[in-house]
């Protein structure tokens, strides 16, 4: 690696002041599982690394009045072990578990996953399907953004070079919402998604209510399949309707062909995975309702 | 240059290294602990696996400065001249390794697992070893060896009678 200076930030404010002092040649380091690869093989001439892996205010998982706040440097392993997340947003645990392997999950953070912003990121779909927001700290203080507005394109977010991601907040009304994350890769471990999907809904009087469908690895960023969501809302969760929803989602995605899979294959995967995730989510909802009655 | 002090295998070690030094380089080049291997250098193969504060990590993806003040276990910390660690004993007994290049990483991943979960099922063992690529063995005997080591560590009878401590 070419030489650089490392500063250890004690908290997010300290990190921002270090970024301001050294922008634009400074970059944040969290778990390093993406950045170290980039420092070894990428072309960006970073001179200053701001290490947030010890920042005191970025590693909590907390229930607040607003919802569930997950600190940016919470690792994938932390997520898998969090009782609060298991209780309120278990799809995030499946997503975290699907990432790389143990070593990567022990270092890699949820914030780093979102900020690297590759279309196949596994943390993206479930959070997007739950309408998560992100808190950002810059020189002027804190601001809040819908997660969808963080994503700009492959490896590009809307953050300024002097801003950092502080936490990700899942709104209260979506905690406990039935949501299923499915990832299709070429192997179970150490494989990026060919397609990943998070889909969920509630059932009300036998009709689908508030369906949300998010897709990864099939467009320049993680996206919501809005046409498919609109189609399913208010319909019965019949096999035919769920298949049709999957078909519509496959149509509105824009997958590419690459060495891992062709665009056509990815479209087929979307249709199957969306229907499968919705079927599982609906089953979960029915069980919950049955339990409530009993 | 950055001054670094870390605990390696129970011993406080210090070095002054350039900021861009990885934990793997620090262990191998400064401390001559060459058990952790340099394989892919990008987090894929797990040959560089060490245990940092109880968690298995790829030492090629961690800067030495990020390990400052932390507690590191490398393969050199497991055996001494008299006795093998039960994992090493079980790996030897099962013939779980061939060329052995992946071995230190595999054994440390298994140790991190058993330290937390003394009685893992096969699925949990496979999950724990998924980040350790082995080009020789096919993993079957490794999984058996981890199960055997777990039995030894739990104080239960071993499956194979040939297993002897040195
Ligand atoms: C072997 C291997 C397998 C992998 N498998 C998968 C996989 O299956 N699925 C998947 O989605 N990913 C995978 N990844 C990618 C990676 O592990 C994840 O994206 C991880 O979550 C990145 O987090 P990090 O903390 O390591 O980020 P870092 O490498 O520390 O940082 C990544 C980027 O985000 C920026 N950043 C980090 N935190 C912040 C913050 N708080 N504010 C602003 N910017 C920030 C950094 O500046 C950098 O540009 C894999 C990586 C490896 C090495
Ligand atoms: S050398 Fe570190 S994972 Fe391959
Ligand atoms: S024994 Fe040769 S790589 Fe595993």
C-alpha cells in the first residue's frame, strides 16, 4: 500500500473535524473489508485515513421513540447476535448472515456496506424495504435522509467528503413487519448476490396491505420495485397474484449481463425470489394473526 | 511511523511501523510469527486468520494500528513443545490437512467457534469454516476433526482410540 497517515477518531464529531481538516484526500475507515482492498488495488490517492473503528457513539443498537437505530459501525456479527434485531427486524439477521464469511462479518460494518454502495450489497434491500432513514453528520451538524436518497449509483453515495454516516433508523411502525430476505449467489459462503430480494407485507381481511419489495444487484443501486408493489396492494396473496408480482418486478429491474450471470437469468431469479419471499412473509403474517386470536 | 503495542499469545509486543502496515505484516515481518499465511491479501481465502479479542478476523484486512491495545491469538499460541492443542491433535489424528497452508487459519477459525460454542453442529462448523479456503482436502475430515476436538475439550471420550497426547 502507498503511504498514508492514520488518525483515530474518538467519536463522530471528531471524525468530521478530521475530515474537514484533510478533505478531499481523507477517507473513513470502519471495518476495512472494502477499504483495505481498495487501498491495495484501487487508484484513489488517499493520504489520510480517519479510523472510526473505535468511535464511541457509532456502535449502539437502540430502540428510541422513533424506531430502531443501528450505529454505523455495528458489525454484521453484532447484528446477527442482537436480541432486539431478532425480535423487531429478523430479515436483517438473515441479510447479515449471508455476507461473506465469519471473518468478514466480524470486521465489516453495516455503515461500510451501505457506503461502499455496490448494487449487490446485502444490507440494502431489507433496510430499503423497511423505509429506513440514515443520520448523517457534517460540519453543520446532523441531518436525516431517506436511505433511498443515500444511493446515487454504483460506488457512489450522496454524502459530501466531509460527512459521515452516523446511524440507520428503521421507523417504529415497521418494526415487526413481516419481511423476508433471500439471496441467490453461486455458493452459500463468500459469494456476492446474483440477485437479492427483501419483500414483505401485512395482511388485512385476506388482502395484502403495504407490500414492500426491494431488489439488489439488478440495477445501478438497490431499488424498490414500485410497479410490483402497486400491483399487489389490495389483492389477495394467491399463488397467481404473487407470481404476477414477481413477473412485474423482473420487468421493472434493469439487470446487466456479466461473468456471474446473464441479465435474462437474473430476471428469472427476480421473479422466483420475489414470489418466494412474499409467500414466506404472508405465511409469517398468518401465523402471527392466528397467535393473536389464540 | 506509528508505535504499536499489542498482546500476542499472552505476551505484550511492541513495534514501530509505517501506518500502512497490516496486522498480518506486523505479525510476520516484525514479530517473525509466520504461522498466519499471506494468501490472497484481499479477505477471500482466510489463510491469514488470527483471533482478535476473541473474534476470527483476516489479518490482511486489518491495519496494525487498528489492533493497538488488543489481544491477539495466532497459531503459535496454541501448541508448545510438550503438548498440542486438542484441535491440532484432532487435525493430526484425522489427517485433516494435506499441504497444510490453510491449516493455521482453519484451526483458529475452529478455535474461535469452540470458544463460544462448545458443541456446534455440522452446519455451524461449516459456517465457521466458510471463510477458509482449502485447495487440498475437501473439508470432510476437518469437520470430523473439529467435532473430535470439541469432544476432547468437553471432556468426553474421543471417537478414535489412536488419539494420543504428546
Ligand atoms: C471476502 C469478502 C467477502 C464479502 N462478501 C460480501 C457479501 O457477501 N455481501 C456484501 O454485501 N458485502 C460483502 N463484502 C463487502 C464488505 O465486507 C461489506 O461491504 C462491509 O460491510 C464493509 O464494511 P466495512 O466496515 O469493512 O467498510 P470499510 O472498508 O471500512 O469502508 C467501506 C467504505 O465505506 C466508507 N465508510 C465506512 N463507514 C462509513 C461511515 N460511517 N461514514 C461514511 N463513510 C463510511 C469508507 O470510507 C469506505 O469507502 C465482502 C468483502 C470481502 C473482503
Ligand atoms: S490472505 Fe487474508 S484472506 Fe487471504
Ligand atoms: S491442506 Fe492444502 S490448502 Fe488446505
